[in-house]
């Protein structure tokens, strides 16, 4: 069943029963199954780095806030603010909890959005990840297949009782395996998924966890976008809520979703460029998603352009939904069948290519990177 067919059937339900809420619920459920049944898994890029299938311990500073942490306040009625970071350890999550409670004494609920498509886990409360070929280890896999693969890896580590883990102060790259990083033998008697780690946070507020499978360097799929919108709409009522997003490094995917959360609240008041500049300038660790033409790592350019194009479409989608009451009745995939967002220029014709855009965190306006 297509998304368009779902929309027609939802309209019929609304007309026959007069129930707008029931029609919307049917529409989102129908769209979910239509997308998950037909969604094409993320194609695999070239296999550079395919010999780097190792377990990496992501470096975190004990007792400190997560690496690349930055908060952003929002005037939202559903949630009061968002933050983003690289992959936290349990200790970093506890530090984040303490920070939030000091800053916002009336806080009652925190939702963690784990944006990582790649398989990852925790050994002795520390985050580890499996890396392969530009972090596309789970390309061409559905979310269900990824979840099963990840659980199988966790079960395998538990059975083995020990594993060789490579240390990395930042998420690994294509050249990491050539860097001569010393391996470490560690006990794997205690291996957990991140959902279990978040549920173990000791706090006076409620912490919850949701996984959204987004490929590194890519825009989210329509299914993921609609799952996120539905999740935000279904956050607990009458609670003071904070949203925390993380990926591996805390850059592209994290900034994308921080911007999306801001758009759901402010797209009618701020332009796409203003929101992306807000997220770039939120801290020295902010990422500039406007600059998608790189002079280094040019293999990222097409993916980054597609992500910028998606953000332009999602901004217009949110703007339209806010104008019609903010209920987000129309799923994103259906909205796209009715609206067209112009494609951004293809590299190297983007204005940003007139300057050096090698660093994603370059300061300045969107126009000049």
C-alpha cells in the first residue's frame, strides 16, 4: 500500500466517522507499515575500510559531560530544550543528569534519541562500536536486521568472556586501522545495549530511550522522520521535558535532529538558514550543515547535499504544519507528494566552494561558509 493510498483511506475514515484523531492515527500507522515494507535499505558506498571490522572503545572523559556536548533552549510547550553530544558513557550520562538538574530544577523527564544506525554496545558501562567502511557497517540492512545483528554481537561477547578492543579518542575513520593503535584485551562478562544503560541512570527525573536508525553522513529516511515526529507528538503531557540527541561523534546526525526539533517549534518564525546558524553557533562544537561542498573528503559531498536538501524540505513541512494548527496531521512522506522543494546546487557550483570549506565548523554566514 502506498503513502498516497493511506492518505485517501484516512480521508474516507474521517468523512465517515467524523473522527479527526482516529483518521490521523490510522494514517500514521498505515504510513509506517507502507514505508517499512517498501523502504530501500541504505546502499553501501565503496568498500574503503572494509578491512577495519574491529571493536572500538570510544574515548570519554570519566565524570565529565559527554564529548561535544552543547545545549539549546527552546520556547516549546512540549519540551523546554535540546542538547547533543557524541556517544556518552554511563558516567557521562550521569554527569548530564546532574547538569540538567542544576540548570532546570523543575525538569521531570529526559528523552534520549540514539541516532546511530551502526551496531554498538557497552562493555563494563563504556561505549564500544563496530566500524566498517566509512561507518556504513549496517548499510543495506533494515532496522529489524540491525537490532538482531547487534543483539547477536552482544550475546557473542558475553559468551566469549573477553575481547580485543581498540582505543579511539574519536570515532574511527578509514585510516584508523593503519594508525597502529594498540589493542587491549578486556573482559566481556558485562555487555549491555544502550537502552539498558539509559534505564540504569540514577536520577529523580524519568529517563527514556528511543533508537532512530540513521546512517552516518546521511539524511534520515522518511520512515525515521515520521517516527521522530510521532515520538515528539506522543511525549508525556504535563511534564517538563528535555531532549538529548547523540550519534557517534555528535556532529552531522546530532545537529540534524537538533535542528529538526527546533523546526518543529520555530519554523514559522525562523528561516532554514537562521536555524542552521543557531545550531552551528550554539557552541564551538557546533556543526555547519549549510556547507556541503568539501575540498577534503569530497566523497561526503553528495550525501551532505542530500541532507541539506532534506532539511530545507523538513523546514517547509514544519512551517506548513504549524500554520495549520501544529498537530502535524499530514505525514512527511505524504506532504512530499504534494510539495516540491528546489534542489540545492550541485558541487562545485555551490557558493560555498568559493571559500575554504574544509572545516564543517567554519564561522561566518551560510552564504560564505
